[in-house]
């Protein structure tokens, strides 16, 4: 059986809640995976201690700062001077605990605690945190805290629903979600803002349901005027609440120009000629480009073209191509994959005095909010 090394760091303020249901917590992979010899520094404003799974003190580390490092397949904890103070943590349920303050890794502070897993020979750092506290570190990273409160409430409900619907995505690695756009962007307590936290509190426990199951409430920056179907964008199961439709609340036009030389260089696999041409070969039901074809017959998918030319500048696959004297202009709308709730649309709807329920029922058809 594969040996999994496991440590949990918890701050004392959550220790009385050990009787809470397991589903109240999430394990979030944070920061980058560390190779052998690389270290993560963990600190608190108070002394860190090791507790067992029942909350009994095993020992005090006699420091408020430690370094965790993977060495020869073992997790060692060192004091700031590099002396090993706890060696070879294995899957025995021991927990490393701070008290009365947050836990800091690099420049980021976190609620809850920190655990470690070894996956593929690397050390993964996991934040064990209550669901509602997790959301307070997600919502302001996914939507500006200055957005209308009803849009923030819609974002909070989407984030909560997405987290619960996808909580087993990485369970084989010892955690539920990660802190990047692969799951949802999460910045711990350091990211929390008053208005976004209020949106989380005001919608405490509320989720989106479809067929009596929590829905994977996907969201993105802007639909560009047409919401995309999840099935067409990513394949997989056809989800009735993630279908394509025209979105009257989002637009967000953009335009980019590339010279012939730039495109020949970036799209070298297409073997483009000196005076090549590009055509849109197919689109999906929302109008997003599925495939582009060159005059020599070579093809490239819309998603791959966007990735090669730069996702942050080439903002979506909802675009037209215009040939110019010295290159091509790509004129598009929206930003991101276009599936689910358009955050730009949610903000615009809220500005028109529509509620968070109006927003969610608009972007996710046939759902329940409860």
C-alpha cells in the first residue's frame, strides 16, 4: 500500500470545532508542489505544537516558525536554524497546531490548518479549512469586491456549489481542490474583503441544485454575448443547466492584429506559405470557433490557436478573422471559456437592480436555489 505522509496544522481557534461534520471542511492544495530538498516556511504568532487527532498535545515545537522539507521520501520539520525538530512524519494522524492566530506561508495567511501529502515524489501543501471560510478567500479573487452586492452573492453561491460538486476531483491525491483556475482561485485570509465576505455570510450554505444534486456552477469572466455549452467546450456529459444561449448582458469586444511573419512563426506546425490565408472552418452552437483552416489545407482548433497566441490577449474563441495588407486582424467578444455564469453579465444585471436569484436563474436554466 502506498505510504501517504500526512500532517495537519490547525490554529487553536478552530480546535473546539473538532466535532464538526467532515463535509464542513475542504482540503485545498495551495502554492506549488515541492521537490526533494525544497522547503516551505510556516509561521504563526504563537508557539506551534503537535497534537494527535483527538486534540491531545504530543509535544511543543518551542518555536512559532518552522520549515517543512521532503528528504529521502520523509517529511522533516526544522526550526529556523535548520535543526530537525520533528522527523519522519507518516500517516499516523499526528497534527501540527498553531494557536490564537492565522498560519502564514510565504506572504499569505490562512485560516484553518495545513497538511502535507506526498504525490509523485513531491511535497504538496494542503490547507484544511471550513467551507465558508474557504469561500471568503475565493470570492474576492474571482470577482472584484467593489462589484454590486447581488453579483457578489451570485458569485458566492456559484463558488460554493462548484466546490461541493467537485470536492472529490483530486481526492486520490489527498485533497479536494487546488488554489488555481484549475479549480477556483483561492488566496486565503490575506485575500478577504469586507463586501465579499458579507456576500458569503448572507448566502451561508445556499447552493444551486439540479435534479436534487448540487450543480457544478461554472463561471467565467464574460460570455461575449453568447453563453457556451459545457459539452461543446469540454466534451463529456450533456448538462441541461450548462447549455448555449444568447446573453443580452455581456459583450466585451476585443481586437488583435498579427503580421504574416508573426503568425508563420507562432503557427509553424501549419507550414504556412509566404502569402497564406486563414478561414474559419467550423463553429459550435454559441458561435465559438471550433476549427480554423489555412489555404494549404492544414487546420488548428480555436482553443489551440488561442493558447498559442496568448490566452490573456486573445480573450476568447468567439471571433471573426479579417485579412489585411500585412497580416490578419482577429475581432472577438468575451473573455474565457464562456460556460455558465458570465461575471460581467452578473455585474451588469445587478446594476439593473436584478437580484442574485435572478442572475443565477438566468445563467443556469431549470435549477433550484436553496
